[in-house]
C-alpha cells in the first residue's frame, strides 16, 4: 500500500495530475450512464402503464373523419353551453321567486347572474 502511494505521489504531479482528473471527470458520468442505462426495459418496466392502441385516441386523417370529429366536438361544446345557460336561468328564476336581488326595476340580479326581465 505504501509503494502505491509513493508511486502516485511521484507520478501524479502537474500535467499528469490534470490529465488523471480529466479522465476521472469523463469516466464517472459515462460509467454511471452505462450502469443505469442498460436493460431499462427489464428493470423499470411497469406492465399496463402506457395505453394500448385501442385505448388511445385515434387521430383522423381523412376529410370525412375530420369533419365528423369537428361536428362531434362542436355538439359537445354546444350541449355544455346550453346546459350552463339552463342552470344560470334556473338559478335566476329561483332567486327571483325568493324575492332577492331586485336592485333596479326591470332587472333580476341574484347569485351573480344578471337576467333582464322584460315587462
């Protein structure tokens, strides 16, 4: 052990020390990546993590498929908007029936919903 230490102290000086350090700086990350980067499929595989082809969304490429997808998306948005309007109108009716929110003549204001009542 003492002979190895004397050898290193004698030979690793100046430029040789810098070259040795540079070699270590390069070899540690490469060794780290080699050790942890091989056989990733067998070591870190989680069965059923990614969706199958049937479970994932199919991107339309044909003109008819794109048109059908746009119509479906627009109908979903339209239904959502109509449902929101119905719920706002129902909240305004309930607030108006309870007598809350009559601030000005001709307007019913309640629960943050302003509905103009025409007489």
